[in-house]
């Protein structure tokens, strides 16, 4: 059996790994660690969950110089906050043992602690591209001393539109920086990074060349949209631990709320949540405190959780590649799993094309719960709500979900929308007494006496171009004569 010390890993690090029951290195670690320790540029195709973090993390701990304040000597780029935090947590105890420093920066949290960590000096900086560029523009990070760079999940960087920021970051690192790329695929976008930033790289290919969808059972069920939640709930009851994918933040919040009302323990995960809320949702799912995670594609990138029995495509994936990535959350490590697509009739043609792209062929059928395999299921009901009504409203506001059916042209009383001096832009209306019109019902933009609403209307005595009026009171388009002038309807409401 090959040991970590056989690969050149320091004995002190090997002892820490042994204390975590990590004794035998994975294939990617056996192949990559000696090369990275020797300073060779590596382009490695390896799937999520293959042990990549230690494959690049252990060599960095042994080779990078001590950093000056605000000038990290090693950089690890990650496409998502969750993956960045995961890498940081793996490396932190190892750095402590080796008297090294590591920190993580990403958006959605305060700059304050990140400034402090950078000022103390970080040998290894784990970062998401957007926040890192922001910190660089503020002068909090200088990369001229960065001699080792790892780009993790480079293919997802490309999918999320980060290639230009990544190139901007790499251009500012040391000219002779040692560069390592890890990716699930080595396609044209990754080839550009290899050609531009690597010198005589060694290419490694670990595991299957593509995400396999043959290790899981697929079901393509036809149904009206009104049945999707109840059918999802029944799938979860039969299969247990599940991930439900929606296309939008609004959809995630709505589906999570309705599943909870149906008696399912659920957590929502999307980019509109604070980092603390996202961490809490992930921890609850990982530790088995809920049955289901409802997530957007981007928020669930890098999700590596064992024991997911079912993936539910509540909304259709963008393409075949997204279908594979979503479906790959189940049937991991040789375990069994199912994938269920909830399909409305107009979507059937699109799903037929998707099946061809993925290389599978399954019939479209009505829901048949008897066809689902048997799993050992521990039913976990919803927890009593610990959040206040105000906190839940804020969470929904961040996602664009207001708890009501979507109606772009609808309105309401907008009780909270008005103040004496200005209208509330987001709620779309305002009256002097705080009871402004929120869009005038079916008519959409409305006007009335005494209103100060409207996106452009701030001071008394002037009219809004959205059709609200001053106290002289001409009617806006299809407006009534209510107290509040109608504001522009926010498309998220």
C-alpha cells in the first residue's frame, strides 16, 4: 500500500491525516502530489469527491514561502463560496500543525474580518474570483509574490462566466508562478488556460472521462404544474434523502415552503441567502437534520454529500451537461440512486432532446410510485419555525419571493410602502399616510389623489412618469382614485 510519506508528504502532516482516519491516498493524490512537490505544472481531469483538495493542498503546505501582510504566496481559486469554505476547512488544521496560515475570502459577508486576516499575512489564500478582484481594487491584496496558483473546478468557472476574471487574476500573479488546474473536463475553455498560463504541463486523467448517468435509474414523469409539489413530497417520503433542483431563487423558496407545509423537513439553498444561512442549510442537510435540500444549480455546485437517494428535476435543467451535474448528486461511490424529472407536456420535446444529448432513452410516463426502488427511509418532519416572521419575510425578499402567486401587473394596498417624504421604491407605491397603492390591482400602474408614489416621484407637487399624480390628482393609466399613487411594479414581487 502506498503511504502519504511515500509520495513525499511530511511526516507531521501524515500524522494529522492518520488522526482523521485518512491513511491510504486516493488515485488523484498518488498521481498529482509528487508532480506538484517537484514544481511541475499540472492539468488534471478529476471528478468532484476524488480527493483533489489534499492533492494540491499538501504540496502547497510544504513548498510556499512565508507571506508578508496582504501579499499571499499561494492562491487557490474556487467557483463558489461553499467549495471555498470546504477547502479552507480541510486545510486549516494542517496549516496549524505546519505553522502556516490560510484564509478564505468570498462575497456575501463583511469585508472586516477578511481585511484583518489579510493584514496578518496569509501564506495560502482561498478565494472566489469576484471578491478577490474587489479586494485587489481596494488595495487589500497584492499578488506579485504569489508563486503557486491552483484553479479548482476550472470547468465550472467557465460555466459561470468567470474565465475573464480568472485570467485577470492570473495575469497579476508572479510571472513564473507554478500553476495547477483541476477540472471535471478538459475542453476548449480549459485548454486556453493551459496554453496561456502553464509551462510544459503534465496532463492527468482520473476516473471516468464524463459524469456517468448509467449508475442511476431515471424516471420521466408527465404531470400538470399543480401536481409537482405533492408528487415531489411523495417521492421524498419513499426515497428519503433528496435534492430538488429549481431554476430560480423564487422557485426554491416557494417549493421549499410548500414542501414544508406538506410535512417534509427541508432546507433552501440559493444565492440570495446570507453566508450564515447557506452554511446552516448545508450543515442541516449534511448532518441529517432534514430530508431534503431545495437548491438552484449554482448554489449546489460542488455539493458532495453521501447518501443522497434521489434527485428531483422540479424545473428542467438548462442542457444535458446541467442534467448530468444535477443527477450526479446521487449514486455516488457505487451506491444506488434515482433521478426523477417532473415534466409538463409542453416540455416533453425539450426533454427528448436532452435525453439524446445525455445518451439515455427512457419513456415518458404518468407518475408511478410503485416503480421506485425501496430505500431505508428515516422520516424527518419539519422543525418548528425558529425564525421570526420578519426574518422569513427578509429571506423571501432576498429571493424575490413574496409568498403570493406571481403577478407582474397586480397590486395591493402596500401598507408599508409610504412615508411622509418618499415612496418605498421596492414596494412600488407610497402615500403620505403610509397606505400607498402598490400597482392598482389588474390595471397595473395607477394614480390617485395625494399620492407621492412612483419610482421617479419623490417630492410633493410633481407628477410621476409612471402615471402617479400629485395632490392636484389626475388619474394615472387605468388608475383609481385611491389615496396612494401607484409606483412601478417591482418585477420580483
